[in-house]
């Protein structure tokens, strides 16, 4: 069995997947996006010959993917199809994240209802929802989003587990008050952190102390992070969510081999491997594990351990975590010849 085959059969945990960016080209077509948008999308996803894509291009692509989810029915179909893609890739636990959007004839609440319904209707994998605050929104819009998230969490406490800060890292800033409110109300927090060099904001995020951080690209001092922030991070040991292809394609990591994940491996710090936007970046979680193995000399046991440790980083309940750990251990015993 070669590396990719092993990565495909390995039961995996996905903690950082945006709904809209995860839509495959096939799903976008079946959702009947505008033809122009589909062709633009196709053009932009021809990334095999292109090593770098600018952040600007990526965000253009996300806008196109958003066109596919403009009403409750298409949001439902989109979520259903993304969940199925992950199940087909042997993902046993998925945390899907999305920003609740109000569109013509659709409220933020209806948007969330549609995603929750798709999650409830799916048989596998186990799926939890993280709702995002977009960096580009002003404080009033963001406060409204948090109020909606909290009321919907009260309605679906077993599904809506966390809140995230995401969007263009050049816009807006981390608002501690907003995330404190979410935290005090029992939501888990994950923050896109250090996607660009911004040591002041990174310090604020670390002082806040989220449950997880996304990307952590420019946090280590070898990657333009401040020594002070890195020392603080090493004490707090906040699990990082890494998305290798996303960083390489956007050019924030020079190559897979030069990805900052190596600093976490070297220092024994907690991390998970994730896809970010598998549709936009033409990847899958299995392929992300394969890149990690090929570029950081990881064994099959290392990959299994990364998946196993991600269970503890997840926002699942204690009982759900125990069941997943049992499942992964049993799988390892049954597949001992692979290790
Ligand atoms: Zn992300």
C-alpha cells in the first residue's frame, strides 16, 4: 500500500473546513451557479501548473463559491454534498465552519437552519458546526452575528459548538469583547491567527486564549513571529490547525517542505492537519496527510497519532471523544500490518 492509499483508508478528523470553499466543482455545477461563474471557477482552479495563487485571487474565488449558496435549499444541498465528500474520504469526524449570511429572501437564522438540517440528515461522519464572524464586517454587524449564533446554539446545542474569526486577514481586527461574550456563553473558540505578519494582533489573540488557532503561519520566530509571542504560545500550547496546500497555493508558505508545521513537530507542540477549502485548493484530507508524510518524514504511526490527537482538540463531547478514540484504536489493531 503506498502513502496515499494508506492516507485514504486511515480514519481521519477534520477540524478546519469552510463550507463554501469546500464545494467541489461538481457540486457547484449541480447547484446551477451562473455559467459565467462556473467557467471563471474552472479557470481559477487550474492550479496544477500554478505554484502560487495570491490571497486576493483566493478571495475572488470564495466570492464565486458564495453564489452557490444564496437560498436555504442550495445551502442545504451544498452542506449535504460537502459532508458526503468528507465521508467518502474516510473522515470520521468533521467540524464544518461557515459565516451565517443573510441574502435576498434568506435570514442568517435560515442559513444556519439549512446547514443544521443537512448535518442532522447525514448518517456519517459525526459533524459539528462552527459559526464564523467575518473580519471585514463592522462591529454592529459582528455583534448581530454573535447574537444570532448564540440563539441558534441554544436551539441546537449538540450541533453548534464553536465560533471562529475568519475572512481576509488584511481587513478588520480581533475583537476581544465579542469573543469573550461567546466564550462566557459556553461556545468554544477558534481564531484564524497570524495569517499575515501582525505580531500585535497575535499577542491579543494569545492573551485571549482561544481553544484552537487556525494556520499560525507567522507565529514562530523563524517565520517572522516575535520571540515574546512564541514563548507565550509555547506555554499555552494552543492546538494549531494546519492547512498545508492552502498556505502553499496562497504563497504564505514557500513550499510544503518549508511549511511552519515543522516547528510544531520539532517542539512537540499540538497540531492537526486539515483542508481549509478543499474545493478552492483542489485537495482532500487524505492528500494533506500524504503531503505531511512526504515532506516531514512521518511514519504511518505518526499520521495515525496526528489523527488520534486531533480528537482531543475537537469540540466534541467527552463521550463522543471516547467513542472516536476507541474506534481509532480498534482500527489500528485491525490494521497492525500497516504500521
Ligand atoms: Zn480557514
